């Protein structure tokens, strides 16, 4: 629905071009997430990834600014038209930009903490969250590219599960009665937080894809996953 709404906005395709920028932002985010986790699992050296990852982040930032310019141009030429849709596009572009920031955060955990993970009851759920998020990126790229609402609903459902798992892990760490190395515990809690936030921003973009613009940045009472 989101793409169809964009297509109706302008014969000059200004906002359609902004939509393509959003898809590219997500593709960059997927690449950054994959590289950050390779560093985390020590399959690639941090110094090998650092500059390419930060270069991608700069590209994401440039694309967000490009989306803003295109939306403002459209609203200037067509004052009062399609305001809600244009604001939604700018909102989800910010989500895509924030995903890049959290990918950098995951990278930093892997770059700064190099002692390895030794507590399976924390490591294994986090590994599973990373795998699910990788699949969510692929699903959302397809959903935005093809205006596929079924895929977007799948992203939202997966995000809900990941957010709950992230909360559970942090709570369990805080209640931990057995000894866990301090820096390892910090790494687990940071990863749970970062993965949860990536999931939340992916879900917010998916919410726009299915046309539920009134639900952007909204979470039911009791859900502390409000976006940063």
C-alpha cells in the first residue's frame, strides 16, 4: 500500500524517487548489520570492516537528506497535498537512518569486547535474534520494493517476538545469581538492547508499508519499545 500511495503522489515521480532512496537505505542497513555481526563473531577483523561500514552509514545519512529534499520539493510545488504521506515517508526515513546507528553500535560491541561469549543461555538467544533480524531485513526490503503487505505483517510479528526476547534477556541478566564476567554481561545486555531497537525500527517501517500511518511510532501502553 505504501508504494501505491507514493505512486499516486506526483506525475513527476519526485516522491517515488524518495521511495527508491528508502529501499536503498534498507539495503545498506542489511549490509551493515551483516558486517557488524561478522565482527561480533570474530569471523572478520574489526579494522577490515570499520571504514566500509562507516562509509555505508554516511551513504545512509545522505539518502535520508535526499528524501527530505524530495519531499519538501514535492510539498513546495503541491502545497497542502499528500502531507500525511510525505510526513510518513520522512518519519520512516529517520527509522532507516537510526538502524544504521544501531548497526554501528553492534559493530562497536564486537570491536571493543574481544573475550568471547561463554554463557549459552544468553549467547544462543542472541544468536537466534541476529538470525531473525537478518531475515527481517530481507523481508522488509522485499515488502517495500514490491508493496507486499503480507511480508510487512511478517516483519511486524517478528519484531514483537524479538522485542520481548530482548526484554527477557536483560531482566534475566539483572536477576542472575551465578557469576557472569562483568564485561561479558555488559556485552550481552548491549546486544539485547541494540537488536531490540533494530527490530523496532524495522517494524515501524513495515507499519507504513501496510498503510497504518496513524500507528507510526506508537506502541501499546506497557510496551517500552518506543523508538529513540
